[in-house]
C-alpha cells in the first residue's frame, strides 16, 4: 500500500467542506430555480405533448418490433403441404355408380382421361 | 451554514428521487420543482468550482440541468439520481470551460474583498475565506472538482468516479492531493500569523 492510500481518509473532511461550501455558495438560488423551470417549460419537459410523444415512440417501436418479428416468422416457417382434397373412397363411388370407370374418374387426382369417359359411354 | 456534507445534511432522500422523476415525466410540475430546488445549490457550487465565474457557472448549471431534464426518460431509476445529474452538469461546465480561456482575474477574490471596516473576527474569517479561495484557484480543475464533490457534497469515491468518468483510484488521488495542498496553504497562513 502506498503512503497516499494510507494517509487518505475515506470520510469527508467536514471542517474543510464547511469552509469550501461557504466559499462556493452564492445568493440567487430562487432565481436560478425559476429560470430552470421556465426553460424546462419552454423545452416541453413533462408537457402533455412530451408525454404523448414518449408513448407514441414506445408504440411505434412496438409496432416495428412486431412487424419485424412477423416478417422473420414468415420467412423461417417451412412451407406446409396443401391439405389433400377430401379423398373419395373408390369402393364407395363404384358401389354407388355401379361403374369402376366412374370411381376412377371421381377419385383420381389427375385430370380426367377422355378414354375413361368414352369407356363409360360404351358400357351404358 | 451546514457543518456536514450536503446529502447528509439533507437526510437520505435518494430513494424518493426515482418517484419524483417518474412524476415529473408524467407532467407533475410540483415534482419537477422539488427536483430542481433540491439540486440547485449543489449544481451551482459544482459549476462555480469548475468555472470560477458566477455568471458562467449559473449559465452552465442551467444548461446542464436542462439537458438532464430533456433526457429525463433515459435516467435509470434503479441508480441514484444525484450522480447522474451531476455528471451531465459537470460535463456542461467542463465543455464551457474548454470553449473559452479562463480569465486570470479571480471573481471569488473580488467577491470576498469588498466591504468597509469589519470586526476583528469577521476580518479574520473573511481573510481565511480569501486565502481559501486563492488556494482553491491554484488547484488543478480535476482536484478542485473532486474535493468539492467529496468534502462538500458528500458523494462517494465511486460516485465521483462515475460523475467525472475516471477511475475511483484517480478520485482518491485527486481528493488526497487537493486536501493536502489546501491544508498546507491554510496552515502556512495560520502559522504565519494570518489567522
């Protein structure tokens, strides 16, 4: 430990502090407070506008965060496969129509094949 | 005149300052007035110690306090308000000091020199103050600011380090050297029959 650390008192020197305070204190405190209050009012400190402005900033920041979050969520979510169309049971259709060609037509996920239609006509 | 540092003399009030700030932010001008009044004397002493000119000190104190009030919503209510405010005010005064060359004329000396015949006790006191003013002026600005914040305002070394943006060890050294020089100059004067 150096001599400076040993000699240093961590307590305020009250005698010295009192003398310095008397030296630095000046009249005019009320005028100072009034001047600061007036300047603060002119700057809009604590005004309704400032309060609303602060809330508006918070709201805008919240909206921006929500928008960015949504955009990121959309980008990062894997595309989901389209839900399959309600499959018609081939057997049920065949039983109802009495035609395997009709069953093939109604249950197929591909475009109708013209030959199937012709085959249906011929069978009737 | 108080014989104890400002914060101690005023009682422990740090804990209600975040509430006052919240009220001031919500538009409560009474709370704003309480805050400004509470810190008016300390900020004026601090800027006077830095600038050594009464008018400039008040201008710097006003600028600093106003800067703090404008960004009051950035104050962290979990921390003491005083050091936060004093840091902004100290920076305002130091910036102002950098922008102009310090006048050699000591206004403090002039303020203490006036008046007519005085009783012996008052003459002694005035002479002591004048001597102290001269001694304070001879200190480097960093020492002056540190000793005023520590011995007059009652801030801790850690708080002063935060206010001045330096390491706590630097504060300790500055206060140590400032006290030693002030005591030496005052001691020399007293031993020489001045007081």
